[in-house]
C-alpha cells in the first residue's frame, strides 16, 4: 500500500471516529440543522435522486423518504474539511456529465434503472488519486450510515433500544443448570 493512500485512509477513518457520537444517536429530519454549504438547489435534487437510487423505497421507506440527503449534507458541512466540501460540490458535475454522455439527459431526468447504471459505472471506475474523496463511494457510504442510524430504521427495523434500555431483574432461572455443576 502506498504511503499517501494509507494516510488518506487513516485521515478519513479519524473523521469517521470523531463523528461516531453523532451516529450512535438516532436522528430524524426535523432534528437535523440546516446545511449551509456550497450546494445549490439543483445539486440538492441530484443528491436526493442519488440516495433514492442507492436505497430505494420498498415495503419500508427508502433513503429519500427518510431525508437521508439532508443527513449527508449536514455530515459533509459539519464534519469534513473545506477541501473535501469543495470536492463534494464538484462531484455533482461529474455525475451529471456522465449521465449526459450516456443518455443525453441530466441525472435528475433519468429513470431509476438509468440512475442505477450511471452510479454503478462510476462506482466501478472512479478512482481518486489526486483527490481526497471519490464522489460516488463517498455519497454511498454516507447514505448507508444515515439510513442505518435514522430513528425509523433503528426503532422499526433493527429493534434498537437507546441506552440505558430496559432491565428485567425478575426472570426464571434454571437452578439445576447453575447450581449443580
């Protein structure tokens, strides 16, 4: 492994560990602060389409319904350095260019299958040698983190109970198993 790659990986891991207290607690869209960054409304729509493509709605709400795109924006604006924020904002252009090259339409105008194909293609080919982040994998990781830590998913799908949880001090014990050893 190259030294630069190792340092980059360790740096991103350190940022992830620093934000663990935020991820441990569940969140809802109403609790998130407004993300004030370099992202315009078209890019916000594109991000909503990306998170919807990454985790679509089935019999449970998808990432778009849980407003994971807002979570991604808050994480980028509050937890990453300015250089990463600028690369994140510039990454939308690469996705839009790829969709226009392949389909002749902007990313937000594509169908779900076409969006999925564009993101998979970029996920497989995108390598960041001179950049701090690879845009599509970065968005995918933050989308998964946001979805799995949302209040809806933790309470309704994972049956997670916030600490200190409940304590049941009165339950039957098989005495033969513990006292006749």
